[in-house]
């Protein structure tokens, strides 16, 4: 039984090597022209450098398309930019002028449009942005410095002294006379 399994495994290994060998021969015989065609737009190129430059200047997807997709505000309405570009350079040039609206601007636009839920969503984002900012860190440092200078022990002692001077017995008698 062991000999039969060994022969069977040897035959399987031999066939697997043959598959790789035949695949290599076919790929070599297919010609160089096929390798100089863009897989995405089927444009042909005379040399590998031109094909590489073409792929690097476009988007590696069908028809080399990319939609801007920035969130913008047009006439007070929040929308997305849907312009389509076929080259990275054209998209980069467009995005110099088509900036995504900031969280604060989106918050204002949603509140003005009456979309309270999205307005609150962007309000939270504005608050988070502020808490992460250097300005907030500076404010916290200033508050720490001020609180650190407060003499809490002196305040507690002053409150004790003032509380000790309150005539609680007299107040109790006056209240007892009013109630009883």
C-alpha cells in the first residue's frame, strides 16, 4: 500500500511540474506586443517606459476614472463634487480649488437647512477637533497654572473660621419659635 501511495504522489508531482513548464512556453510565445497594452483602457504602447508613464499618470481602474468626491456646500446645500477625471494631474489641479468643506461649515449648513441630526453630528466633530487642537492644550495648561496657585488649605481654614462664628444655637431657637 505504501508503494502505491508513493508512486501516486510521484505522478502527481510530475504532472504539476509539467503544468508550469507548459505555461512558461505559452507566455513566451504570446509576443511582446501584448505586454505593451494597458490592461485598463487597451491603449497600445511602443515601449515599456511609455506604458509605465501612462499607468503612473492615470488611475489603475477601468477607464482610468476617478470621481472627486469632496463634500462641498453649494448655495447653502451640502453636496458632493461628482466631477470625473482621467488623469492624476487633472484631479490634482481640480482639488486645488475644490476643497472639502470643514466640519464647522458643514455644521452651519446643516443647521441652516434644518437638518438637526447632521448638524449635531458635525457639532460633535467640531468639539472633538477643538479638544485635539493646540489651542485647547494651551488653555488647559493656563488653567492648571492658575489652579496650582490657589491656596486651597487657606480657603478651607477661612470657611471653617466663618462657619465657627455662625450662632447656630440662636438660629435653632429662632426657627423653633417660628415653627412651634
